[in-house]
C-alpha cells in the first residue's frame, strides 16, 4: 500500500517476544543420539491494529511454524505471545478456544482446509454457533451476508467444497476467518496455490476486508512481489530467525541484510533483458539440525568474515529507526542498483486505456 | 531452414467421467535451433498436456491424439513407432519435470540413473559412463560431484535434485530440452541458479529449450519467443520483447496487469473478472469472450483464428489491434 496507515496504537494487537519452537528428533534409527531441529529461534515482533506484517523467507525458514505457534496450533518451546496485551502462551485449553474468536487463520491449501463432507453453510455456521455470535435464523442470514461479502452468492451455501474452484474455496476460507470478526488473521501463503489472475482477486479482497473491518494480518509468504503489494512492514526470516524487519517501503528501497538483498535480486521480473547482473548466492544453506555458533547465512554471504562464522549477530535497531537487522557487516553493503520500472510503451498504454474504458462502460 | 521442432495443429482429448473434452485444441508453434521458447498460461490451459503430447507421454486411454503433427527435424513423432520415439527421448530430446523428488528413482543412486541413461543411448563402457556422469554433475554445479554421484536422491536438497534432473536431461547432448515448470517447486535464490544454468548450457551446447511455466517473470528473463495459451488454445505468439512491451490479446494484457510488481507500487491489483469456462462448457466462439470487456456478437459466435499482426507476431482475437477501437 502506498498510503501509510494510522500508526500502531500503544498496545499492539499482537506482541511476540522470544518465540522459539524446537522439534526434537529421536527414537527409531537415531535412538540415543538426540537431535533438535531449531525451526524457530528467539523471534520477536509486534503487529499494530489494522496493520499487515508480512513474514517472508524460503522453504524451511520457519515462517509457517511461526504462524502456527502464534495461534498455538503448535505449542511453542518458549517465548510469549500476547494478544491485546494478554499472554496466551500459558492459557489452558478452554480459555484458548474462546480466544480463537479473536485470532483466525487462512491456510495455503484451500482444498485441504475445508471439510469435504460439510456444505459451505455448515462450515460457516460452525464458528458462529461455537462462539455464540448468532443463532437460528440470524445465523443463516449471517452466512448469506458473509458469502456476499467475499464475492460469492447465497445460493453457494448449500454446495460442497469440491464444487468450487481454488479461488472460490479461498473465498470460503476467508469468509470463515472473518465470521468471528477477529482482531488478527494469520494467513499462511493464502494466494500461493492460485493462478495470477485469481491471486489478484483474492489479494484485493483481503485488502478491502481489512479496510472495512480493521483487523491485522500476519501475512506469511515466499513471494516478494505480493508482499510488497500488501504489507505495511516486512520481517525476513532465514533458518529460524528474523534477519531483517523494516517498513515495506524502506525494505524494498534499501534492503540492508545480505540475505534480503539476495532474495530481492533473485526474484524474476516480467521485463525482458532486465536480468540484474549479479551472481545469485552460491553455496548451500546449513541444515537446521546442526547450526553452528555463527550467522546462519555466512556460508552463502558475500560479506562473511571470521566474526560472522564464530559469533551470531543479534537483531538490533538501525539508526534508532524502525528497521532492525541481524548482521555484523550491513554497513559495508554496496548500493543496490535496481533496474528502473519500465514506462509503458505508447501502444501498451493505448491498449490498456481501451480495455479500461470498455470495462467501465460495462459497469 | 526447417525448425528443430514444428508442432502443427496438435489436438489431444481426454475422456473423463463428465465426458470427453479437448485439452489441447489445435496448437501450433515452432522452436528454432538454439532458441528458447516459453509456453505460458494458467492452470488447465493445456500447456503441460502440450509438452507431454510432444514427447509422446500422454497415457492413452484416457487421452487420445485426435490430430496434428509434431515434426522433429521434419519427422513426425506421432507416427513413429514406440521404439523410435524412445530412442529420441533422453537422447536428442531431454526432459525436466517440475517434481524433482518424484521424477528420480529413490532406490538408485543418482550416478546409476545417469549411467543407465547414457548406456541406453549407446555409451557401452561402464567406466566411461561413470566419468561422464561425474562430468555432467560438475557441469550443473553440484558440489563435489565425484562424491555426490553415489548419493541417493533423498540425500540431496530440492535444488540439487533438480540439478541432477537437468544433468540427466543433458546426458546425451540433446538438441531440444523440454522443461515443464522446472523451477516452480524451488526457492527463488535456487530458481535463479537453475535458470542461469539452463541459459548458460544452451549458450554453450546450442540446445534449444522449450520452457513451460506459469511465471511471467521467468519467461521474461529466459525466453526469446513466447506462446500464450488459454483454455487449450494458443491466443498469442510473439517475440518475448514485443509481447512484454505491449501484448495484443486482451487475455495477455489482463494477465500481465494482474502480476504484482517488485519495481513499482500500486494501490490495487488489476484482475481478470470471472474464471476460465469449464472444459465441458466451452463456448462456440472465442473462449475468452465471457471475461473480455471488448467481446462482441462476432466474438461469442465464432472462434478467432491465429493471424499475423506484426513481424513473427500472431494473435487470435477478432478485435486486435485493440488500440484502434474507439469506445
């Protein structure tokens, strides 16, 4: 979004500090030698009211584990998660269920996250009844309204998930998530499985809903272009830790951490002949099973020194500003030259104008 | 000069519970020696069926070749015997698929799989084949290839497995490399490595590449020419630079406008309203008509043929060039 939203309120909707999730590996072949996968280590961030924080990173960086640990779909190993100031990491199960009304989730796979034996109506009624939001006839009316709100129609309510396309199913999942009017929705790769034209529809829908209902999003994604479009702030994760967190504008204008820079440079751009002349990071990422004492990115980093290999840089604010990075050498970064955004050719501009006019005159 | 690959009016249909439908409906294009052709489109547009069809890998039934020709150096692959086709596949025609885990055999070492491919295509000396396998793994920049040659697929990362797949496809110096979403399952930094590698190899060996993908960024960075497919048909075919500078077909225009950009910032993404018609309800006219703001009665009534609109530039749209329409 180009327009910055209202600054975060004193009490953020979500406040995460020191969140850690380690998975022990043991038994079977490995009996005796206990290994631990450090999926998420010491992750801290906050999300303000109505704000979108994106968590980006490549597969295995811990972004999905973080999302699940936030909602306690996975029990964190340590750390605290506060929703509206209330620490939910120690809540007993019955309290947790009531709290889920305020924090919902949308998953990547709209095929696996809807019960194939329940009609859309049954799926959407469940949270309404469970949280006593509406009952009887009013609940059914609410279902109809929800469907219309996400771009479907009331007559869709009595169909089963398999009768819908991927994009429509994701609309149903979103309707289910907003049905309890949550304060926060954690979205785990919500548009990654969708085609480009459908992806755009869902991204627009999510932005419209946020504007109307004011909930905060934690938007987990590997796609930097989508993140740039939807996020207010971005946290970049690498092997279980946040390596950079910054407002979206400054992250994309001046990425500081060498890993963030590598990610942005590697993203393909739909402009022929604009390939950024830089080597993609070579080398292999270490396994999350045996992370050394140093920076996890050191094996692939062009700036790495002995210091990086021996001592892990802690994440810290830069210049007292909102940007935080975990890097010993980020001051030495070379200025990053971005290929200029191409201006549309006259022919393209004319064609787009004809299309836009035609669309406007239809509606 | 005859093109390396000349696909003419290829038609492939599938029989399903809901009826028989044409997944690829009259697709034509050519791939020249040393060039890279991209085939783009969204899921269900028929791009993968086209690539499998070219290689003769469509399971029949439920699939059926209804018509058309696939000429490889002038010889029709579809009228060849199975053994002739098998000699080409893995030999002069290499293939890379999207899933590097499922396309490698988990119970053989990667070396054994490359050696098998080399020996099936004429390299009889086992020691020579092993040396060539190591050389290939080195070529695709797998670290310590003389050790990794004895690794099993599960010991490699996704990116490494995809590099093994490329080594396998290149084993017999193919003239044509068909890559179906070769980087879709990979992270962007690894994707950049693999795309660089493919470009580099095609420069070095002169192999032509046919790249099937849904990612317009990948196409822009890799391809010389582009075929855009929609609902089983080619809607536009053009040199990549022309296509990205100003696509002619309303679908291509819509698709490109819907891609969120890393280099610019917009408040709202453009969308293409509606969705692709289901295969059992294909309209008689243009298949994009129901989603096209410019559609007329003619568009709904009859299918637009692919016609030339510029140098090497073809479009299947009754209304192109659309900038001449006054609304």
